[in-house]
C-alpha cells in the first residue's frame, strides 16, 4: 500500500459501504491463494493514533485477517473476549521516548492537541495475513504520524 492510498483507506473506513482500495483487495486475494495455512500469533501495537482513525485500523483487521482466531472461548463474555480490541487513551509518547526525557538536553515533542488512542492486541492469522495487516497499519501510521506495527509473538 502506498502512502497516497492511506488517506483513501482511512476515509473509506468511516463509510458503511463502498469499494475497497485495489491495493487492499490485492493483499486479500494473495492471502486467499496462500497455501501456507499455519496460524501464527502476533501483537498489534498502536500508540498515539488520532481517535478518528480507529475505524480504519479495525477495518484493516477485519479485511486482512480472515482466519478464525485461535483464542475463541465458547461462552466467553463478548466485552472481555480476547477478540475484542481494548483501546485506551494514549498521550502519543512511546515508552522509549519517555525514557529519553531522563537525559539532560533531550527535548520531547509537545503532546498532540488531538485525542489519541493506543492498543496492544494479541492476534492470530497466517503469515501473509499478518504481513498484509502490518503493511496497512504501518502505512497509516507513517501518513498520519503515529506508531503502529504488527510484531510476531
């Protein structure tokens, strides 16, 4: 996904219908052709993301990962289930960045004026699905100035 497509992807996520971007369709189609169906575990890490982009990340999760989660517990409360992404308020500062403040002469950037959220969500999917999700979230993060990545567990 190219950076110029990130805004279009974010804008589409706010709509209830509409065509997906051709890049995302390509990633999904390649994932469906992927013969390796070994499910892997990863962690989606988002920090300092403007609240308005939350639907874009959630839409990317739905569209990129079609494999059934390995963490489905029958009868689990939907509000505490592992598949329910827990978003939290976030200042937009990474822990590493805050650690730098302890050193003399290091200036931290001003906090964002816009409300931000973050999450650390354990997810499962094929290697291709996780790469596709990482590509989408990394592009959105670069385009809109926040931190997001999918790390193998």
